[in-house]
C-alpha cells in the first residue's frame, strides 16, 4: 500500500521548490499547560481513528471501500485531528511547535500534519493519511478556547452551499462507488500543502493550498491550486484551478508573494502525447491583486508547436490555413495542402496524427526550423517559421525521413 511519504514526494517533485517554512512565533501562555498524559491521550485517539480508516482503504491507498461506515470513519479522523491540534494550541504551543509535535506523536501511525500561522489568534493546518487529506483553520475565541473557524470538508464554514470545485476533499466522495460514478480528477481525494501569501489591501490574510489528486499509478498527475482569504474570523476561496502535469516537469516555476506562475500539461488538436511526455506545456499566471486574486492568460511555452498543430488540424480537414501561412509562401504550399486534403479522404484518414514522437526546434538566421514526427506519419514534417508583424507564420514545409528529428525538452532558444 502506498504511504503518505510517496504523496509528499510527488508534491515535492512537481513543485520543484523548497518546502514552505512554517511561521513560528513565540509561544503564548493562554492557560496552564495540560498534563502530558492528556495530550498523549489525544494523540493516541488520532492514531486509533487513523487505524480505523486504514481498514477501509483500498486500491493502493487512493479510495475508501463501500462499507456503510467508511466515510464516517474518515470524518471522525479529521474531527479527532482538529481536537488534537486545538489542545496543542490551547497548551500555549506555536504553529511550529504543533507541527513538530505531530512528527513525534504520529510517527508510528504514519499521519502527516503541517501548520501555517495566519495571525496571533489563528492557525491553518493540513493533515493527511495515505492519499486522503484535509485543511482547517483554528481560531482562539473570545473565551480563550480554540475552535474550528473553517474546515474544507464543511462548505458552510467558508460561505458555500455545496463543495463545488472542492468536492475531492469530502469523505463521502472518496468511496469506490462515488469514484466509479463520477469519473475525472474532481472527485478524487486530495492531500495538500499550505503557502502564505501577501495580505490584501484591507489587511486580510491570504494563503494558497497546493493539492495533489490521488492516483494509484501513472506519470501524469492531477493538481488543484486554490487561493484563500482569511479576515480573522472566516475563510473564503478566491479562485481554484485544476491542472495536470507530468512527473518530470515542474508545477510551480515562480512563487512570489504577489504572483505565481504554474506550468501545466494540456493537449494538442492534431496529435496526442504519452503519459510520461511533456505534451503541450503552458504557463498559467496567478496574480494577487489588492482586492483578491485572478488567473492570467494561458501562454504556450513552445508556440511553434501550436502553429504546426493548428496548420495540420486545418489542412487535414481541407480548411484554408488563413493567417497561419505567410502570404508569400502560400503558392509554394498549395500542392502540399492539396495532398494533405486528399489524404484526409482516404479510409485510414490522418485527421488525428497519433502520438507526438519527437520534435526539434532550431534557429537559422531570422527563421526557425521545427521538425516533428508522430507515430502515424511515415515521415517527419519540417516547418520553416518566420515572425511577421509580431505573429509566427509558416514560410515553408517539406517532408524528410523520420529520423531527421531528435527530441528536445523545454522551450526553444531564441
């Protein structure tokens, strides 16, 4: 069975950045320290609840079975974890000390917990077991007790009627029956990390949850990145985006207090990419504005591949290339376009060109040369590309032996 360490490793590899530091403040003596035995009993209760959940976990740690009490067991575990964390804070421990205590208390039962101090009275937590995670905020009430101010499993606590994009965090959605009924990433369990962000203009705190969807195997992983606001009493999601990325490519390439840049794997129109291949890589910026957060425009990392993809998509459907081709090159490409259109009418028409096998991009003076092959084309397509009025256009196309291309990762040298 896959343990939580693997999930944490997947997140660390995808993020390709150092793990977040927990903001540690001085311990506050809110009340007389509890007896170690009382804290020890709460820790034991967490491990006991975790063991009860493990008896329901199937499919390499990614799903709960369909026994009637499986979701209730996971709900009870998260409630016990919140009670343990509240007791630690009540004992006067800082966020850093609570996270360190989790490492000691849960070392023998493979539970994971991390903390992020939001303000002097509030701390956000993530907790996880196998591929199941939760997020919650504890706040010191007027009476001095720590209470749950927000829990991602309770939409009402963050001002929503239904979980929406955060359905994967719900214990009831983690069962095998729910997973079978609702295909796709959105209903799979999640485990996440917390990151502190710059405050809003009005002083509200902001933080990010970077979460990884559960999956038993595969080289393309699903993620959810969400930005939240905390006003001292309630939390609210500002945005959430779901994306996929291969295991060998980073998810976050820039992480600033006011701007993040994500890289994600998307899909071409004319050809596929294997699960372990980079595919169509795009950059997605997240801008933190004075009043909130917004997603910026998606940008392809290799726009030349997008150009070739759009050209093939039109040509094999007998559609004119339009502005994809430089006007001066259109007469030279007319015969090639007619051949591609004629091929599309064959019984085994190449409307879809199969798997992108290799591509190679080089610069030759003011032109770029893109060579690409797919597993269904018996030749390599070699495009000559120019930039005209700020737009990439095709200036030539010829066919070469398939071995002409060699695969090169990353964006082209410009």
